[in-house]
């Protein structure tokens, strides 16, 4: 075993696992290791804020399927990672969060930047490795890298800062190659049996299909059954949108075609999806989940099987391999869905055409408040703008989306032909996710156009990272929806709180001007006719290394709210507040 310092063992293990990029903000706690990065061939990408670094590591891993790694100073640098780690947890991103800690000899004395760093991350990581002895640096580093990948989620590597020093004998590990199988034969047999007998099978293609590189296998199975395929919520890139069996996403602001088709299913194959509760709520007034259908669920995590929706068959397996195994079982046997194939094909076409026509006609929001507020506005209707963006997006673009009303409405207008293209804020739903995430994605895939959709409120949280784009030459495009409000939450005040707007209106500067003063391009777009060209030019400018902020001036109208399911009309007890009661 070669003798080396713990810093060398840490860095050599990163190299052995193929890590070439690390995001973070420098700090004395790990400077001894950082000092080695250039010679090790690791690019250190300094960011504006550690949360940005964490999201960049997330976006990097989502675009590449490789580890995203972030690192920061003990104490405050590490607490800044909490939000980004929680987001990566719910996005199932293999992020390794390296958290140098107070020195082991002073922990507990209340020194500088001291914190117990493991509890912060306990519930938002898949694995926590604590280097309890410097001689174990290589071992724990490797284990965290392995765990993040095999558990598909963040792993924390906690290192007391004095443990970077010394000299020990280390074995530098290679990545473990752990492959998951398709699932138990009996479960796959049952799944095939149900699907063979189904008259209206529908496939839900989830994140697991993307993570397992299983889109081709999902397509093959769908074609064998001629089953329509719906994307699970915010995984619009889990099935090619130009395929005749693609029907669009379920969930908030999703595709009515997808919802109306799955509502008719007698057998649902949920492939690589946990069927998250938010992503399967009724939408557009359609309670689409087919309550009498038999559900087959495939997930690598057995704890997800039947957790949210009742299932008939659970398969603990890899989505790609399970799809292939089911397809093989269906070969050379009678398939009931073939008998009514033409009728279902016509139904799929009809639902898709109806939804497209409805989207095209849906030029603005039609609720009373939206109509009133948008009246006479010189600005663009968000839906029309989103349609123009959709048309102009390059075919190989990667798009990240934030949490906001307009970002959510974009769910209906985002279609992808290849996986690893859509990086939404997923279930953690934090404002400020999209911009740093797309920066990380661009580092992983510099040849692909990278576009973030961000509301103006969320932009305020995240635009600082323009500096990272400019300083580090990472060219991306930010499309900022300037509606002068925290719209998604304001919508609740419109619907439930008598239009009393507390904290929801925003007085903004010119975001294009700010971008220019930070060294990026900034373009204000006010007219629908300019949207497509502006996006094309901005994507083109990425080839010249330039980052562009497109400041889209839009009306204040708002689409359906996020959480109609979770809100109640106010009913007060004290006389003082009585006037705020709403009688629905
Ligand atoms: C970090 C964080 N803070 C607060 C919220 C609550 N929240 C959800 S959406 C939203 C409004 C988003 O406004 P904006 O980004 O301007 O987009 P818009 O809804 O106007 O399109 C807020 C405050 C959140 N999701 N995340
Ligand atoms: Mg806004």
C-alpha cells in the first residue's frame, strides 16, 4: 500500500472515480487538498454561494450520469449546502457533499465555525461517511462515491479538518460496479401476465427509466403493447416526444391527453417511478388516476412499491432491465391489447390532437383576476410566450425549471426527444434551483444548449451565479419571467385570501441591465414576435462563450395554483381579524 497524506488519498480517490470537476467555495479547512486539484486534473469551479455549488453538482450529475461533487468551508459553508442537498435528495442525484468539519481536537469547545455537521444532513442524504481516523480517508471517500451512485442520492463525506494532515498507508479504490437486475422472475411473470391480458395498458415512464438509460427498452415495450406512455411528473424527458405513443406528463400543469388516457387504463405499468403524491394529484379538474386499474410498479427501491398508490404487482428492479425482461416474456404469446389496437391508436391520436388544439387556443388565463390584471397590459401573455419558447428551443437543449407559476405552466410546453434534458426542481421545490443547476449541467455537457426557466422572484435568489458563468466561462441562457410578483404564492392570495397581497408584489430593477453590468448579455423581450429569435440568438451566443439573460416582460396573470389540495378558506376566531374571513 503506497504511503501518502490524507489529502493525497482524498484527491487520488476522486481521480480514481473519474471526478474531473468539483464545485464550491474555498476554505482553509480543506486547502491542503484543494492545493492538489490542478495537478490531479480536477477543475475547481468557485461559485458565488455554496447553495449554488450544491445545485451545480446536482445539475452536473443529472446531465452526465456521473458524480456531482461539492465542497466548502466547515460551519457556514456547510450549512449553505443544506437546501441544495435536500433538492438533490428528491431529484435522486448522485451528489457527494464533502463537508470538512471543525478539528477533532477542538470539537465541542465552541471554537470558530464549529458545528456538528452530520445531524443537518441526516434526513436528506442516502449515506453519511464520517472520517473517524485519517488513516481511513481513502476508504470513506470511496464509500461515499459508491453509495451516492448505487443509492442514487446525495452522500455526505464529513472530514475533521485536522485529518487532512499526516502520512499513512492507503489503498486507493476503484469504483464498485454494481448492476441491478430486472427483478424476481415470479414478479416479472405476474407483470407480463397482467399486461398480456390488458385491454387498455398504459405505461408511466419515470425518472428510473432515465437513470437506467432505459428509454429504448421502454419504447420497445410500449410498441409491443401499443400502449400510450405518460411521463411522470417533471420527467418530460423520460420518453421521446416525437414518438406516436408519447402523450405528455402527468401532474401539475401536465398534459390533459396523458390524464384522459391513463384514466381509461385497466392495467398501468409504472416503470421507474415512485408515483409521488404531488405528481399524481388531480389536475385541470380531472381526477385521472384509474382507481380500478391493476398497477404494476417497478422501482429499484422496494420501499417505494405501493407506498403512494395501491399496486397489484411490485417489481424490485432496474427499469431498463425490467422493461426488457417483460418484453421478452410477451414475445410469442397472445396480447389482448393487439385486438383493439386500431381503436386505441385512434383514441391516442384524438386525445393528443384535442390537447394540442386546446393549448393553442389557451392564449391567456381566463379566471376573473387574470383577465382583469392583464387587461391593457403592454406585456406578453405567459402562455403565448411559453409556446414561442417551445418552438425555438434547439432539439438538443437542456432545460432546467424553477418553482413558480410560469415555470409550472411551462410543463405543458416542454417536450424532449432525448433523456437527461429536463432538470426541474422536483419534489423539494425550492425557488432558486434552476439557474445554478443549468450551470452545472453545462459544465457536464458543454456542447448542448443550456437554458434555465426562472421566475423573477426566484431570480433574485439566484442571479448572483451570473458571476460564476462569466468568471469561469460557462455560457448558459437564463429566461427570466418578469411579472413583478411572487406569482405562484400570490395565486393563493387571489383564490383564498380575498386578493389581500401581503409580501407578493415585487418592485424590480432591470434584470437585463444587471446582467450586463455583471459581464453577461442582457436582452429585454416585450413582444411575442421577438421571443423565438431572442432565444435562438442566446443559445447561439453560448457557442461564443457568452451567457445571456432574457428578461421576458409578461403580464401578471396566473395559472392554476400549486396547492389547491392543501389550502382552506380563512375562518378566524378573534373579532379583530373577523373581516378577513372568506365565505366560499
Ligand atoms: C426557497 C423557497 N422559498 C419560498 C418558496 C415558496 N414559493 C413557491 S413558488 C413562489 C413564488 C415564485 O415566484 P417567481 O419566482 O417570481 O415565479 P412566478 O410564480 O411569479 O412565475 C414562492 C415564494 C419556495 N418554494 N422556495
Ligand atoms: Mg414572478
